[in-house]
C-alpha cells in the first residue's frame, strides 16, 4: 500500500527503533537472574529508543516539537506541530520478556492528532492511521467490531499497580463490569489495547490515568476504524484527561453507563 510521505517518515523511524528494542528483548532472559540488572537495562533501552526516534523524526521534519515519555517536551520552531512519542509502551511486559509492547508515535497539528503509528517489533505488527484516511494493520484496512451487547464482548482494561491509581475505584469498576461481559483482559500496553479495538480484536477498552504518549496514536486509530472514543464521562477529551473509554458506538455507550454508575 502507498502511504503518505508523513506516514513513511513515522514508519521508518518506528521500524529502526523497533529493531533496537527487539535486539534488547533477546537480552532480557539472561538478565532475569539479577534483581537490579533487568530494570536498569530496560531503562537504558527505553531512553536509547527515544533518542533514535527523536533523531529520525527531527531530521525528517526539522522544527517540529517533540513530547516523549523519557525526555519530556522539546520545543521546536514550528509551534503548530508536535510529535507525541512513547518509545516503549508496555515497559513491565518488556522487562519480563513478554512480547506485548510497542512504539507509539502520534503527530498533533494544533490541537488535533492527524497521524499515528503503533509498532510491535516482537511480532512485526504495524498499525498506521491518518486523519480522514482510515486505519490499517500491515496494509489491511481495519474496522471496529460490530457486537452490540456487552454480554458477548471482550473488553480490555487497565489496572492500578504499586504507587499508581485508585485501587478502590478500580475494584468497584471491575466488580460492576465482570458480570456484564464475556471476558475482561489486561494486556499492559495502552497503545496496543487501542489498536486492538481498532482491529476488532477487542470490543472495547477503558483505562484511567494515562499520559498523552500512551494514547495519542491509538485514539486516532480507533476513530479512523469507525469507533467512538471519549473520557470516562462520555463528553471529556481522553487526550486531555488521561481517562479513556472506546469501542463501537453501542459498546462505548454501555461502558460509559457502567463506569459512571460506580464512579
């Protein structure tokens, strides 16, 4: 499939950084015997991948701003464009050698995300989306799933971990959701959860307390695959609040109803 020059720039950067992460993944097993070694190694891999992405994207589009998980904001001369980048989404998975992690690159123009790439180098799955042009997985056009009822749906979610999130609220949400759905899944990489909804593999997804780099590309993908995305209230902007709910129109509405009832 022929992509735009912009998408080609993003894909090239993601694939180069992905090769580095895949090599690093191969080193993880040998480091598991050390308590300190793996975490330090993954932190270095994360930072190295971000620098590679910054170098490639800045070379291709000089002056664009850059917001990365590791390095924060790097202002550019072009105030209207900002790359929003997570060089390693699913760090805990990566740390344990679980091949569910991704590079996520979104491009925001003014206040709108206009392009996104999510790449899992472990299985070579490449998701791309451009505003108004659809969402694709390895060149196959994607559509969200068509199921209309929660009781036949598989829903992904996020769960709080040590030092982060509202555990009591999460427990109430899970208790409310579990009897209503065909299955709940917690995969550990927000970008891939969103991509999974876009691909129709997951019927819906919700999570709280996310960062822009976790979701910028994925939000666009769900919308370009025909899905509905919002914050937990149903009207707020997920990119601003960090709380996200998505699915097709019917499943999105049902998820909002359940979540608002226990908030």
